[in-house]
């Protein structure tokens, strides 16, 4: 079983986060299988209907999924552990002047690490989740002395996130494209760039760049 590969530290992190080891392991297995199917079938591909072809695919998944799920479990556990530390920081920030920023950080953390987050994130992007959570932690570390700046940053980021959410609500699942899906991760990199520059964003991200991409999509 994949969960047997967890270290004691990993088990402790999950227990502290009140997250079931079995549920997280199942999440990782499902994500691994989904990744392998996508990899094998390609965008818009269909499962093979010829028995021999289906058997080849089944054997491929059976052989490759355990290692992929194992690596996913290690990455997911690390993200959960950092998430627990961030939750503790958030709980300690009780000043009324910080509430808007704390609420935003809480909502952001909840989007990143939640039940089913491995499958929803996908194997390819999973390794970045811990960095995104660390960026939230870095944001909180300097929050008390920069509250006005943090509010200005929220006023910059939240509206463009709302535009993306509205786009997702409007389009049917059949119209979801890799380019639209990739914008979600550009928005995560934008948050790193805006709120936690020291953590380091990947790629060239900016509000203007994402806004232009959304405009092309009618959002």
C-alpha cells in the first residue's frame, strides 16, 4: 500500500492537519492513474475499445502508477505539513486591522490544500503546491507592518481572480482547454510575485499579461 511509505514525520503532519492517511493515499493513486491515462491518450483521447490495446494500457498503468503515487504522496504530505504551520500563523493574527488579509489568506490556503487537492491539482503541478503555501507563510510573516501595502496588493490580484472564476462558471466543461486551465497556475504565480517575492515566482507573470489573456477569452 502507498501509505506505508509515509515517514513518521509525514504521519504526524497528517494527524495534526486532521487528514486521513488513507484518503490522501487514495487521492494520490487516483491522480497518478488520471495522469497516466492523459499521458497515454492525449488531449481529447478515448479509451481503447480493442481488448488487446486496452490490456496494454492497463498493464502500463499497473506498472507505472505505484511509483507516481508514491512521489505524489511525499509531495502532498509536505504541502499538508506546511499548510498546518500556516493555519497556526493565521489563528494567531487576531487584530481587526488584519482581518481582510487573514480572510484572503485563509481562502487561498483552502483552495490549495483541501480534501481531493492532489487529484484536482494534478501530478504535474503538485510539486508547486508546497511553494505556494510557503508563499502564504512569507506573506503573513511581514503582514503586521505592511497592512496597507497588503491591501493594495489584494485590490490588484482579487479582481483578476474574480474574472477568471467568472469565466470558469460561464464555460461548459467541454470547452475547457489547456490554455484556460493554465491560467489558474499563472494566477498562483502572480500571488507569489505580488505577495511573496522572496519565495520566487516562476515564469513571466503580471496582472497585465493575465488580463490580456482573459480578454482574448472574452472574460
